[in-house]
């Protein structure tokens, strides 16, 4: 499978870029946050944390470690699970005039993504839609680096501590999208498996599914050499397509999720499972952070943006919500089935990593990978179709429209997807 990566002509781009944050990994690593904040020159920091996590001992310990180094801490807990544009704008108004020279995010992907966007807006004030990816926003790139950001993940899933992307809901469009540019990546990721011990089962399940989706999608994106040649290196997108390095990271992440996700959900204190799920989330983040993701994520964004009343156990926030890992895993079961024939060599490798036995028939492989996903969702007590999330056939047109708006992701799909094909896949997912 290395052949596509050594393709070089006058028409294609044969270069990819990896920007990896400094990462500190290990049990108990969180205790060094004060040392690292001081090392990065922080004197007045904004500590971004969800309101539930703010009530925990972990928050007090992190705040104490930072203040113990003589650093002033301002706390912001306006974090919406699955961030929304209007909530982020409101949070930015709170900090707009404050003197802040660094950001620290303590929480899951929603918290880290919120901190990334607040850092962007505080460093280079502008309308948030100037930075939101095209075609929903203008997709502008800030003129230079942002303030230092330390990300301390408390979930093993999003990989946001490793990426230069922040995901948010745009309420007026009823769609989820993102902000991506090379400067969004955290300066330092402190990854501590111990921080996931108190995660409720459904949060563990959803975030773990996100790791699997990131890994399989990045592994099966179009190769980076399939892009046209750019006149200016600055035009090269953050998501480049699959690369040999992303493939290595994705392979290990797939293997670890297959081996450890069920164990982590069943026993929160299974330290081996927590360790490898956390490590898998971070390396999958490094992989998809430069390779990208494709169809399941593109389908997930309108699913999340259009959710009405449904929410899973452990996500009782007073509003409907479909967590990101679930919103990507359900369409993955149906999208991968459709895509296997167009990249069966790589999906065959995926099947080996997932310990799926098949005879070598491509149609059988399509069915087996889909069945693996559906069985995994069942084992985790999660919905296996969109009907269980309260969607109906009347929603298909809007779901397709929302997916087609995600051209940044669809451009990486191993097959160019038509509206008719999306209609079929969404119909099957219902």
C-alpha cells in the first residue's frame, strides 16, 4: 500500500506536514501542570473547565498546582457539551477585555475545543464566522501564533489535545462544522490516564468510539499525493490525506480500541484498558490531525446539529445531544459498507486489526465491517440506527444537505460521493 505515497508528477502535491504538540504522557502527569505553565511563561491564565468538572478534586488539584507557581488563575466554566457558536461567543465576551497570557483546558474535547477558539478570538479578535471553515464561514487563517495553550484531556476519545481543529455547532445552520488552521494546536498536551477513572460508562463508550472512527477514517482517506499541486505552500490544507506516518498511528489505535474499549466501559478502574485507550486517543489524534477524516464525520455533523430530544445515559444536561463518538459511529457502520469496494486493500488491513475473519470476497468484507460496528454498538448499549435517535425519512434531505456542506471532509473520501449515494446511505442508516 506504499505505492500511492511515492507518486510524484508535475500535477500533484507530494509533500505533507505534521505539526505535533509537545506531549507529556503518564499516570500522574497532571501534577506537573504548574511547572509547565511557568516554563511556558504564563503569568495570568484562563483555566477552561466544564461546570461539573469544576466541582471535582481534580479541578482543585490542577488549580492549586498552577497557583503554587505564583500564576494568577481566572476560571471559565461556560462549556457546552458539543460546543455551540453562540455559547462560545458569549464566553468570549466575558474574557474579551481581560489580561490573559495563556490558556489551560481541563476536560474532554468540548472543553479543549472551546479553549482553542477562545484563544484564537482573544489573540486575534474577529467575528467567529471569519474563522469557521468554508463554505459556512470564511475560513481565514490568523496572521500568526496564538497564546500558549496546555490541554489536559479527561476523556480518551477526541484527540483534540493533538490536533489543530476545533469542532462546534453552528445553530443558525443546524450543522456541526469546524475551525482549522496550523496555529490552533495546543502548545502542550498533558495526557494522564488517571484522569479518566471517573468517566461514566456512556462517556467512556462514546469517546472510545471516536478513537476508532478517527483511526479508520484517517487510514482510509485518499493519499496525500492525490491532491493537486499548490502554487503556494500556504494553500496546503491542514487535512492532507493519508500518509505512511498516519497509517502507523491509526493501525495501533484501531488495535487498542478493539482490545480495550469494552474493558474500559465495563470496569472504570481497569488501568491497563484506561492506559491504552488514552494513548490510542492521542496517537489517533496525531494521525487524523494531519491526514483528516471523511464520510462518517461529514454525516455526523448534521446528525449532531439536527438532534431534537434524544440523549444517552450519562449525558443528562437538559437538552438533546448526540455525543460526537456516537454521531460518527452510527453512520460509519453504513458508510464503510458502501466504501469498502473502492479501497478494499486498506479495509482488509482494518479487518485484520479488528480480528474479523472473511474469505477474501469484497462484498463479504463490506458486510463484516458493518456488522462489527453494529455489534460493538450493541455491546455498548448504544443505538445502531438513526431511527433510535428520533430521525425519520422526512429528515433525509436536510441530513444530506448538511453532509454536502462538509466539503473539507468529503474531499478526502476514497470515493467521490453523490447526493444520490448519500440519500441511499442515510436511508439504510434509518
